[in-house]
């Protein structure tokens, strides 16, 4: 059952990312989780979110100079991290 919650969290992160990166969203999140968190994206936990968000902020900041978009995207992920049912 725990993996369903982790998978649900991963799906939510991808859905948020899709708004900003479109079809590249899932590939982007998979790469961030595997490269920086060293885990299967389907095993993403709420405890991983702050570290993941920091890496996402860095990566997206390299892709765009639009700090408002970066802040908005990170803000959406922070809201997810703050929810009680985000992964636990």
C-alpha cells in the first residue's frame, strides 16, 4: 500500500511539472529523482520532496531566466510538500 502512496506523490509532482515543462515533465522528474535522490521515482516519499525541490529549482533556473516562473513552479511543489496527504 505504501508504494501506491509513493506512486501517487510521484504522479502529483509530474502533473505539476507538466504545467511548466509540458511533455518533458515525466522525463525531467525521473532524471532528477534517479540522479539526485538515487531512487526509483515510484518510491518518492514526502521526506524526499524538499531535496527534490532544491534540485528542481537549480535545474529550472538553468533553463530560464524568468525567476517568476521558477518561483511559481517551486511554490506549487512546496504546497504539495506541505499537504498532510502528500505521501504519508
